[in-house]
C-alpha cells in the first residue's frame, strides 16, 4: 500500500499600507447632483472597516490596500444626503470605481442606498483578465478549482493538467494571496496548494499581457484569493455524496451493489466554513475545512467480467510480450491469461484528502495586516494485484505485460 502525506503550510503574507499586488483599490468622485461641482472634503468609508478616505480639491478619492471581497461604500458630507453603494466587488490588482452624486438636504430626505452592478469591462485592467467572483463560483455546476479554470477562454484542462493558449502545463503560473505556489518539481506544473472553492473570494486568469511582477510563466497566470472574515458570525455546512450503492469498507473483495440502476464512484465531499470577528471587531477570521473522498480518482466504469467472441474464446485475454522481462506467450504453448474484473468503477484505488484554508485580517488603521494559510493531508492508492472469488485479478491498464508471471 502506498501512502502519500502532503503537509503544506504556505502563505504567510503581511500586507501593509504599501498595497501589494494581492489587494485592490477603490476610486471615485463625489459631486453635487444639481451643479455637478466637486465636493471637497467629503468622507468616504467602507462600512464595517476602518478603511476610508476624504475627497480632494477635484472631488476624487482613493482607498488603497483593500483586500479582495464584496463591500458597501458610504459617502457623507455636511449639508448633503448620505449615500451608500452596496455590493462593490474589489479584485486583486484592479481598481473598483464608485461615484457619488449627492443632493443637498435643504429639504429633509432620507439616505439613499444603491446596489452596484459589475461593469462589463474592467477599465483598470491592461491585459486579458478573466474574473470569477465567489458568487459565480457558488453557482457554477462544477467541483474543484481546476474545473473553474477550464471554463475560461484560451484554457483547456486535460488529465488534470491546465493548458493556457496551447502551452505546456509547466508554463502556467499559480498564485494564492499574492504568493507563488507553482509546482516547479513537476513537468506537469500545477499548484502546490489545495484550495477549497468555498474559501475563495475570487479567481483571476490572465492569458497574457501581464506585467513584469509576474515571472516564471510564459503561458498565463492563475491568481486565487481567500475570503476574509465577516462583521457577524456565519457558518455553513455542505454535504455531497453518491455513496449509496453499498461499496462497504475498503476491502477489494466486496461485490458492489447498484443504486437507481447505476454504480457509485464512492464519492463524498464535506465542507464546513466559519467566519466572524475574533476577540475584537478589528480582528476577523475565516476558516474552511474539507474532507474529499473517492474510490476512483480517475473515474472509469467497467462492464464486468469478459464475455465471449463468436468463436467461443473469452474477450479479455491478454498476452505477455516479454517487454518487462517475462517470457513471451509463444513460449508457453499458446496459453493466455484471462483478465477478470468487477462491474462498476475500477477497483483497487482510492483517494482521501483533508484540506483547510483560512485567513486572519487585522484592521488597525492605518495598518492593515492579512495572514492566510492552507493545510493539506492526503492518502491515495493506485491499482495493484488482488484476489476476487478465488481468481487472481490485475489492473487491466497498468500491468497487462506481467500476466505470464501469474501462471
């Protein structure tokens, strides 16, 4: 039995008022609704945080170093109506634009609330950037972060490898919270980080034209940002499984049963998330934990034991070519080894993974510090020889050249 333990604690990120690439910016202008004149010294704040700014002589403002996420922005000015714009999406490395046209309060009126809409074009992006927000990730009918990458133009996923613009998989760069997570030890590339979709605030896929700050990637960049804690306590639990067909325990001799006319992959995915303030409102935490299990990590259904050809010989006979040191079947009198297998998924392999993603946000204006991290532990087994109903059975894909040794 092969056991693989992947223990990875990465991403210890400190972001200060310098504003690193993993954070975004909010920019806009406050003007008088009637005269269109700029309002000097208007106060603009992100509700629930200590982040904000005052407008300058031209009525413009900039709020820097804003962690990716969805925010409500409020503008106030003496003698003018208060305005709140809800649902402003901040994306790492880009600028969200919010403008306020404020009315005088000569006549008593109530504050205004506006629901923001996502712009069709990101004017602050200088290259081809595809953005997926946490709301879109939740609504898409796919599982796993790689599934989201494959939906973007110019991106192809094959055998679990990501190809951008026809490049090799090791030419794709990966970043989580601004830290490089590319697997440089494998020619198949990929990310060293296992991210939980529920823990992602957004995903950015850049298919070219990115600046010099992104190195080691000729094809494209995949950026992932973790969620931050909320003002109030929130929790969620998601349970998914197809394990209803009676696969039983992990022994290979169990005959799988059917459920609703089909077989199970033995799939189950359990996700728990917690979010809220810690100790004080200035410190917010977000944590997500996942247990992913499947009995066939490269899903493929089999039709069961061999049938027969029209001449009566069983379908499923395999022959030793001698490539791996065995005697060719011609030296054994023409005998052949018959390959037997069960119906359902390919037996003899499974994958069990525990993952945890989380972040801590310390909001002490003007100092803003975010700490993020991931943890993964995985156990996996590939196919091997085993016994079923007194018959020696072998992986029909990996070991067909060694069958002569079984006789």
